[in-house]
């Protein structure tokens, strides 16, 4: 249907604009032995080495663009990305690991990265490439805990409805590299971090759990998050006891504002959800849609979807229209089905769209998807709810409410043809929701 096709075209325009190939060249230049990173220009000496490290779903593509620009100026490098997201690189090793729960490769990747950093000396340059997903892809285990402990905590936090800020507050205090602590492994080098933001408000301390950024959270804050979601008795006892010892000052805190080590690093955000939204808006306008930017996408996924549909049903502006928003929602997973927050939003929207008013003469096409190409533990970026998916669900006698209750949006949209599968997009700037009103 035209609406579905148009929605996908608008989404793809957003992905293209947020791809590292469109972003890196604006922040990284080299001319002979002079390299410019952000606003800083550095003259390279014969004994000066450039190391490339990084992690995230977009890190392989970021590394590829970095290689194209720096070429033989790169001494060594290692980036860690999600399985099936790797890209063939010449100078930089590309390591794959699991997301959203770290696996053995995640922990090995951190060891490999630290080994590389320990080769760096005074005046060497470390260029760190970060994007969303790094909190899992870079996994490490603090003293007295096990890999299994970390995996259990990650899983519980993902399912309880905690925000990314809350998730990473806990993650940073169960790590020796997150919360700025990675800097400690090469304290005499000059650091630059190029960042694709996948968090609301683009807080550098939260993106990728801020391995090179200042952190204002504490062990006590981490305990508070676990209490808020009643996870004290669900996480391994030794994790709770570890955080309690940290709150008492028995373990080193993350990097705070007054730490002089922050003087060695320059953190630069190069990609945001706003860039994707702007590109989507321009594409929609060229296709003849009146664009309206809805409030940022935050909070509970179900509530957000209902609010968007309610707005669309009461919309009185020019038609056809495109309602756009971006951000990241949370979802409290209660069922045993398969899906992700975007697919669940689309299913919520479909249920709301079925509640038609007698005077409704327009149709809605609702698309919700992750710009990284994956939504939850599935191979779909998200889903599309429209007249076609509603008709097929009726034809096949599928009750969307049953799938909704079981958090099984993937199975529902698989049968209605509503899954949006892009494959790895090599970027990650949060989620995008768009509704076409026609």
C-alpha cells in the first residue's frame, strides 16, 4: 500500500542521514601529518601513534570511515560490534559480541581493548568510537563477581521497565571501565571520543555508559534503582553486597568532575536523533506531507503509542500529514512472547486504530522502529500497523489483544506482514515513530 511504502521511504531517509559515512567526515580530517579532530588540529610527530578503539552497533561503520580518512596514520585498532554487524577493515580489528546481554566475547573484547590501551604512551592519540549498545558489547566483571552475575542483572534491568539512565547507573557501578574509568588504562595519552547518541537528552555520561565521560551517579544511586524496581531479592546476593560495599567507600568510584584525568579527553557527539528526525521531515515534505513534530518519545511505550494515536485521531490540519517523533521508550515485559518496544508500540497503535469513530474518514499508517535495525531480541527493526495489517488480522482471526497481553508483537506482525526488517543499519540514534494520516 502507498502509505506503508511511503513510511518506509521516510524511515530510510532518516537512517541514511545518521549513518557514520555522513557524519564522520565532518569531524575528522587529515592533511599530510596534520590531523583535525573536531575543532582541534594536531601536528603528528614521527614517534606519535594513533590507536583506534570503540564499541557499539555503529562502531564497525565508524571504524571504516575512520580508516578511509586516516589510512596509514593508524597504528593499531580494535572495535567491538554486535554479531552480524562487522565490516572488513584493514588496520582495525573488528570484534563481535552479544547484545543486549553480554556474552563471553563481550568480556574478551574489554580485555583485548585494555591490552591495546596499555601499549599507548605519552603523546600518543587514542580515538574512541562509541555508539549505542556499548554497555553490553563491552562487558567486564568487577572483583568478587562473575560473568553470570552481570548477565542476570542486565537481563532483569531490561525487563523491569527501567530507563536507559537508570540501567546505566547500575551498569557503571558494576564495571571497571564504564563511567569514565576506561581513561585510567592510558592516562598519559591524548583522547578523543566520537559519539553517536542513543539516549534522550544526549547525556554523554549515559551513552555507552560513558567510558570516557564524567559520571555524577554513585553506588548509592545504583542501589536506589534496584530498590525502585524491587530487584533487591532477584539479583544475585553478592551483587547487592558488592554495591553496598561500594556505597560505603570500599571500592573506587567512577570518574567525578574534579578528577584531573578528564583533562586528557575531548568527547564529541557527532550524531543524534534530531539529525534523523530532520532528514525524515525533509523527505516527508518532498513527498507532499504536512509535517508535524510530536513531543519527544519518552516514558512507557504503551502510553506513548496511545497518546500519538489520540493526537492523530483529533488532528485537524492539512492532509496528507506526517506526524514525527523520536527518542526511546521503556517497556515492562510481563508476557513470554517475542518482540521489542517498537513492535509493542505498533501493536498498541493497531488496537487503538481499531477503535474507529463513526465520523473517521482518514486512514493511519503507524511505523515504529529502531534506527539500529533491531528491536528487542528480534531480527526486526520494528513494525508497521495500517489498514492492511488490520484486515489480515481479521481474515486470519488473530486477536491483537491476546498478543499484546503476552508481549508477543513479533508473532502477530509476522502473520500480518507488518514486520519492518532492515538488517543492520550501522547506525544507532534511538527510535523513530512516524504516522501518516491520509
